[in-house]
C-alpha cells in the first residue's frame, strides 16, 4: 500500500526538519480524516446525474462518495460484490444500507454482468501507480474491462497519499511478469503476498477523484513522472 510508504517518509522528513513527532502524527491523522469528505465532494463534481452503481470490497472513500451522492438524490441502487475470500463487500453493503442507500450484495461472478445495466463503476484504490493504473482488490479489472466494453465510466476515489511514483503496471512488485510491457494492457494478477490485489490498466479508468481534485489517468501520469534535471 503506497499510503504506508508515503506517510512514513512524510513523517520522517518533517521530524528530521525539527518538527515535534506527536504534532506531526496528529497533523497527518487529521489530514487523512478530513480527506474523505473532500474526496466525496470532488467525486460529486464528476458523478453522473443519477444512476445505478457497481462496486466491490470495502472503502471508506467509496462509502463517503456514495453517501454524498445519495444525499443529493443521485443514486438509484448500489450493487456490492462480496469480495471473497474476506467478504469485505458485506461490510460496505451493511454501512450503505444503514445510511438508507438502496443496496444489494451480489456474488463476485455476478458483478460483471450487472455492469451492462448499471450507470457506472465506482471503486477505491490501494495504490495509483505512476502510469495512472490502479492497484485494488481482485475483481476490479473485470468490472473495469466490462465497463469499457459497454462504454460505461469507471471512477476511482482515493487520497493522493496513495499515489505511488515508484512503480507502473509492469514494475509493480505484485506483477508476476515484471519487464513484460504487454502486461500493462491486461490484468496483472498478483504474486504471493499480493494475492488479493491486481492492477487495472489506466486506459480502463475514466477519472480518479482525490481530496485535491479529480484527474484523468493521463494527468496523473504527468504529475508522477520525474522531471529531467537541468
């Protein structure tokens, strides 16, 4: 998870600059807590007027975004994949239902067929790589590729602290075929230690909403590409 790497480096740098460690930790925690509401607001700027959503697993950002959309009358129904083996989707479905959002939990295999009749796909992210591709729960790629075939948008909601400039879809440590550039255009299932995650290529993602704004994958690629030194 890129956020662990980024937070650790951020805290270490600020402490090295002489800032109080406890104040730094409190500040980072406050920033992360406040990010969800900002992410949801930025998602609402790009969300379709009204429709049915397909999602999977559990994401606080997805929960907040859907709750915000529902409050504005933009949600007809949400389908949440169970997300085996840990069934994280059940937790998201429960939280949405408790907030009054019309929600139905469906088996993982039923997700892709539902996309054809849905308005869009909305997922969180464990990492966003430097080429704009997204690391997330297994099953994300299938939803995104089905959406692309049916000309449906795929939205991602996450903090910018999950942006990871170290890797792309090919070099990500979970990829079983690092160095094979053809893998960047297909699903990249994870190796041992990353088995619950996969890479969804940037070309299958419509927009990524963060606390700082909403960006297309091409924009993120520019943001995360190191600039040549003079």
